[in-house]
C-alpha cells in the first residue's frame, strides 16, 4: 500500500477529505518523532508500542580482516505489536 492509498482509506473511514487526512497523518508522525527524540515511548492501544531502546557499546570483529572495532552505544527504535495483532498475522491474515 502506498501513501495515496493509505490516505484515501483513512479519509473514507473518517469522513475527512484526503488533504485533511494528510494533515492528520503528518501531525501524528510529527508528534511521534518529537517523542522519540526525547527518548519517550509511544503506546497506541489496540495496535502496539514504539520504544526507544539504548544499545550498549560492543566490540565487533571484521570477518575479512579479523580487525576488532569498538561500536559506540546508540539509540534504536523498536516496535512491539499488540498480542492480538501478532496472533492474526501468525494465522495468515484477518479473521
């Protein structure tokens, strides 16, 4: 599904015009982005949780040269879906 299809479905389900749906989606993404930059998690009921996690510093070995390198710590964004969605997807789709 591309962005245009996504927005038309949202517009149809909410009764919004496509431009209004685009503004709503843009606002949602902006708010989520601001939360992630602050290190906060975003939990959406009946969907899942976006979490900002810290990966610790680690040593990595280049397999071709055998050289050891230190990888600095970093923040990564993860998503943990709602258990109900996980079950639906495992069964192969919507029920």
